[in-house]
C-alpha cells in the first residue's frame, strides 16, 4: 500500500471513529448492557481487542487495536477486572483501560477490632491465610516506616468500609486504612489533644478503651471523662477491656483470678498505673471525638446495665450500691 493510500485509509478511519461509527454498529449486545471482563496482566492490544470482541462489546477488533495505536495508548492499558457498557465508544474503552478504572469490592472493618480480628477480614478479601496477613501487619520494620505514633499497627487501622480492586495486596489495604486514620487528625484535633495534655498515642489508647466499653453512642464522652478523672486523681483505670487484651482472648465474664493471672502485664490497668502502653483495638471516629471532647463531670465509676447502657457514680458507696442493684435486677429478670 502506498504512503498516500495508507494516509487516506487512516484519515477515513479517524473520521469514522470520531463519528462513533464503530462504537455500536453490529455489536451482539443490546446497548447499555453491562459486562464484567478480566484483562490479564501483560495482555497485548490485540489480545485486549479480541477479549472485547468475544464479549460482544465491539465488532471490529482489528480496527480497535489500530485506533489504540493511533491514540498512542498501546503501552498505557492496564490489567484488571472491568465493568464495560455495550455501546461505549472506542475512546471510552481506551479511557477506562488507561485510567485502570477497574471493578472494586467492599471491605468493611468495624470499630473495636484488634489486629488479630482484622487479619481474617483482610485474608477473606485477598485470599491469603489469616496467619500470613497477621505476619505482614506485625512486620515491625515495615510498620516503622509508616510513621505512626505507636510501635505497631494496633489501633491505627481506621475502621470503615473501603473499596479495593480484587487483586489488591495486604500492605496496600493496610496503608489505605492508615491513611484514613491520618486524615482524622487535623489542626483542631491536635489542638484538643494538647489542651488535654495528652499525646496522639495516648488519645488513641484511651479512645480504644472507650470503644470497647461504650454500647450507647451518647455515653462515649461520659466514659472518656470518667477515665480522665481517674488519671488526674492518680487512680488506677481498672478498665476490664485492657485485662481482656492482656489475656489475649475474650472472656464472657472477667473474674478476679483472670486479673491476677496477668498482674504483671503492662496492659492490666487493675495493677498498672496510668494508660496502657498503646491501643487495645482500633477506635472509630466517634470514640476518638469523644476522647478529644470528654464530658465534664465528677463521675469516677460506672457499671453496665443489662441493656448495655451504664450507670455513672461519684463515690465507692454509690458504685457498690449501683452494682448490687443491677445484680439483683439481673437475677430477677435473667436474659
């Protein structure tokens, strides 16, 4: 073919493509039909065109491949699982493949989970074992490079619902969650922490305890206030969730012998003064906000009611009376 003839062919092709002639004519699917299609890594332009053709999305794979090359996009098309719509123009296919606008799937990580509880959720998404995920999450050298206020990821995998491509890796998921955690901390939050004379790490640690204690949203700030009152008075926190963390596994009911069995553990706030060394779970935004803006009151104690709410008291006598009354109520109306 002479250069002149080739130029004419390309010019005509360009006009037809610009007009959308090849976008919808002759495709085997009704316009608007959605099709999910996987583009394997390393696929050539011709292979991608063939897949689009086989899926009924285009009817002229050679023309599509030629158009990709004319657009200079042949090295830019990305692998992954895509959701295409029958009737799209060739330029739309190219734009989606260039952008890597792949299908994403939701991954939900609720508030109050430890690393050991987060690991199986990530594993179910990535297809790895929970042990493999936990090994990555506990990689101290990698975690140190993330610049977090604590030595581990415990407490800093921000709870939320995320969307990831199906071939996402463990580290990418964790880094996205850490980025969401960092986004919580603006100038106002740092100013509030300073006003409480607590470091970022101490705020997250206290918020993680609030997260584990609170069952009623309106009580989060009250619970945070109780623990801050105890800290300021030099009292032991005596927070059951920290003992549960020290035990390494949840107990339906915490007994004195359980507390004694981990008496020397730094996370046992029945025996160790002040806050534990770090968070015991990942607090959500509500618990972080409540800890930064605790309720101003004189309460030093609280006890859980059967419905999950708490009764707050100021003195040991009031606290013991509340415990006895709630115990009797449970005995009269067992679950």
